[in-house]
C-alpha cells in the first residue's frame, strides 16, 4: 500500500462525548465499524442515504472567532497545530478528519485547496482506519473529486495523482472543460449526466473500463457548474457518503441546500482580521434567509478543544 500512514495513540486523542442528539435525529445506520473508533470517538451513526445523491458532510477546524486559516500561513491544519495548550487535541482534530475520510466514498476538494496543501493525500492516514475500510467492504481510499469552474491550474504534479489506490474525478463547467483539455497531463475519460437508468449503467461501465484514468464530468451552463447534477452522478458511481473539504464549495452547497452536515472542531485560539472563514470569498447570506443548524454531537478533549457535529437546516424563516 503506497498511501502515507500515520500512527495515532488512541489513549492520547480519546474524546469525551458531552452531548448526544443522535437518537433524536433518527440516525440508525452504523458508520465504519472499528474498535478504535468506538474507543476514541464512540459510534458514528448516519441517517438514510437519499436515492438520488449521497449524504454530504463537511469538516473544518476553526478558531473561536471563526477563522479556518491564518493570513500568513493558509494551510488549514495550522489552526489546530498552533494551539500550544493542547497538542494532543490538535492531533485529535487531525484524527477526526481521518475518521470522516475513512467513512466516506468521495472527498470533494477545490483546486485552490490542493495548491495550498500540496501534500493532500486523498485518504485517511491511520492504518487502523485504512484496515477498517477494507474490513467493511470499502476500497482502500475514497474518490478524490476536484471541483473547478475554470478547469485551470489543477496541480497535476501533486502526489495524490500518483497514488494508484486513489481514483480521481474532475468536475468542471462547459467553459472549464475547454481549459481542462489544454492543461490536463493525465489520461482521462468523460462521464455522462444522469438522466435515465441507462446513464447509471453507462457510468459504471465506463469506470470499470478506464481504471487508472481520471474521470471528467461537465455540468451546468457556461462558467457555472451544477452541484445537484454532480451529486446525482456521484450517487450513480456508488457513493453513499461524500466529505466536502473545500470551504468555498461548502458555502456553495449550503446556498443550494445540498450540505447535510458540518463537523467543526473549535481550537480555542483567536486569529482576527481578514483571515479566511468558510465562504469568505462568497456572497454572505442575508438576515432574512440563511441556513440554520442543530447540534448532533459534541465532544471535548480538554478545555482548549471542542469537536461539534451539526445538522444543517434550510428554509427556516
């Protein structure tokens, strides 16, 4: 297995569950069955998977004032790593990301995030979670789904493109595909949209016939992509749960009412200023119409780190 691996000390990163709303939410489906998950986090449960799209959830670590990166160092994990009062809590934050990657079938990430984090792996690092995926009948790694409206500046030299265990999909727009075809350096094939049952069958056939190549999907009109259409294709590909790691696309999916949950680990530091938050580069929601949320679970590692899972609620005015 060529995927990078990192050992995590279960005792050092163990989290205390201080609030649990899972039963009220009606979450009755087990996530990844793994003894380490039970020891560190407790059972991770999910609701029913929609027929036409996967369950979608996002994951970020942020400061107390809602920043997900420093202005002088935009690598996301720094918000956790620079919490000098709880180093094990920062490791626990990284492990929670591992947990959510291990449970999903696809990871949505933007090309900009890949540029800022050139060592992005597209996989969990914990060998116990990697083995649990195999034991639970999953592939070693989920699909990496790169979303790009322009089709430009995708870092095809990043190591993730060389990991044979990690299948890749680039989702772009009608305008973006023109640029992508000029810049792509790997073999690729195009997937159709899902309009009929025959399209679903064709998608599975194409994936089977093109192992090792990059899948490409075009949605939307002009320079705009269509998140709902993309999720239909991901579901047809067999994905039941998808993790969103792009903060810009996370905000976009909230705007479309397509993000089901968000996991936010709060590192008790302050950043301030104009540093990046979720959706900083996007238009903000107005006071008259914005998403709400309800806490599903809350964990603590120490008084310096909180790990909260939220269910997104839309159409509440």
